[in-house]
C-alpha cells in the first residue's frame, strides 16, 4: 500500500505541474506509463487485500484460536451501551 501511496502522490504532483504550466499529458509514452503503473499497483493492492483476508481466516477458522483462548470474543457479539 505504500507503493500505491507513492504512485498516487506522484501522479497528483504531475497533474499539478501540468495544470500550472498548461502542459498536455496525452503523449503515448506517458499514457502507457500511467496504464502500466495503475495495473501494477491495482494487482498489488488486490494481493494485499487477499493476503489480509487469508490471515484473518487462518486465525479465526483454521487454528481454532477462539476455542483455546476464551477471552477472545470471536462468536459473541459485543454490546455497546
């Protein structure tokens, strides 16, 4: 996600530079770079989300953590008063 943050920040700075200098960013090389960069960061973001979900399922279901450690509220709902 740090790479996604840097990529988005870089694109934002490039947009501000283009708007202030009234420059056109529609060259084929730049558009290709944007497409490839967005594709890479989207695949990495999906991989991060899937691995986080996998770890959550591993702890909740596969390791039976909730049965061994009774202080965890895995199946109980927390009531806020």
